[in-house]
C-alpha cells in the first residue's frame, strides 16, 4: 500500500513540475519582409501566460527579451484572445537566421530586464530564405591550354559558383553557351568534359558558362568566359629552338616510341605528326604491318598518323607499326612506334621525332630502330652521336 501511495505522490509532484514549465512557441517570417509583417505560425493564447496577473487594465505589460529582441514587437489580438509578434526591422537571413526570445511580464514602470516579474513564454523565430542573391563565380574568365591528344571524357576544368542563399535557392546547375561539339559542362558538378577530338585544331575554342539556381524567381549568374587552346605536342617553336641549340641522338635501339591515345578517338583523328624534318623532300610510308591489318595510316606527304579504324582496348590494347621516313634523294630511316589504347585517362605526352641529314633526333629520349638500304634485316644499328647517318 505504501508503495502505491509513494508512486502516486511522485507522479503528482512531477505533474506539477510539468505544468510549471514555461510554454514554448515557434514561428517564422521571410527575410526582406516589410516592417510590421506578422510572424507566421506564432499565436500565443492569453490563457497560457497567466491572464489573471496580466490584462490590459492591470499595471503589468508584456515585454520581449533576448538578443536582438528589438527586431520584433508584441501586440495583443483581443478579439481572438491571442498574442502575436510583428517585425520592427527588415530582416536578413544571411545576417541572422534564428531568434531565441522570451516573453515576460513587467510592471509599467520597469526599465530593465532585472525588474521583470515573471517569464511566461519561450519563443523561437526562424527567418526563412528568399531568393535575393544570384550565383557568382570567383573568376570572370579562364584560359586553358590543352594537349590535342587528351583522351575523350577527360575533365579539363571544373567551374564553381557560390550562392549565399539556402535550400533550393542555393542549388545550382551549370550550362554553356553557345553550345559546341567539343566540350560539355556537367549541370550538377560544373565539370567541363572533352567529348570530341580536338586533334589538329589550331584555333582556340571559346564559350561561356552560366550558373542558375532553383529558387523563385530564378536567378542566373553573369557569364564566365572559357577559352581552350588546343596544343600540338610538342610545340613546334620549342622543338625548333631545341634543335638549334643541340640535337639529341637515340639512346636505346630496342625501345620504340610509345604514343598513348584514347580508344574513343574518332576515325580520321590525327594522333601525331612526324614533322618537322629537315629533308627537303621527305616522304613517309607505313611498312609494318600492311595497311589492311593496321588501324592507323600514315600520310605520305604530311607525316600525319591518322586513325583509320575504330580502336578497341579489349581486343587490341597495343598496336606496333613501322614507318619509313625517306629523303627521295638520299637514304631513309625506319621508325618503330607503339600505340597504346587507353580508356578515360588523360593521354601521355606524345614524343616527337625530328630527322636531320646525318643524325636522328628524338625529344624525350625516345628510341628508334634504324636501317640502311644495304641489307635492312642485318644492319639495324643504334645512333649514338651525330656522326651516324641515315
């Protein structure tokens, strides 16, 4: 019996403590609302704040307390018997997004918070976002130099805009204008992808990227100008300067030049060019394998290596070819190349070969197999210095 009585007493005491807790109320208002805008969702019944101690005829009045409480004021809706809040200033969510206030009873002569008679309610006001800011880029323009042998679907750059709004007002999508067939901007991430081969292109590709939010009204950023200049590897000016200073000879006879290309490279794409050469009348010829078994052809006059068939890394990851470079009036050189087909990765830098009468020059220490007109099968030799001749 005593156990039951004790449990009843504890429940009674706890119940009284629950009843004595200060009631909590929650409301919201949109930022940039005009002065005097009502806080939505917030309506405090008079009966919840000790109406016997407070009335319009008593000496007590209601007072808001808390940090930045001056941004609101209290008024009573006597017909409905509710107390409401209205704004006293124009609110900015980026400056302050939440208010934690308390409603207190105060005598009409009190001038400070210390003389408050009693706190009767706890209030939270959320300042909701409006789409009042447009996305912005950190840079107004970007210039990029890109190797023309870069693999398709490679990310060449990522644009990023900022929006100080929140929620959907800050969710951005990216797009490019005018549209071009070489590059694509991923809407959600801002990644700029290479989607078509730029091999052999000499002119830069220019377009603008914009960012747009999901808010209402929709806001769009100013344009960010993108300029991408294809670069043939290596630059001819760099190669010419290198040759004028000092020529390099081949280092090892058994390692052919390796060129890495993407298996997505389209038919007709130029992989690399075997120029510049110093022969006055150079000609290029594919000797191994024959044209029917090779996915790559060589232009006889220009020295361009051109894709003639679709590359497939799964069935043929490595293609080995031998190109004969010949001065029609002198001896000729045999050049071995290996083409490696890769997926989705950036292409390696393309080694470049330059031929000078009396020497063979290779940038990046590439290797060349050399033969002469006199018994080609037996006279493959390593060019070790500039005194060797083709």
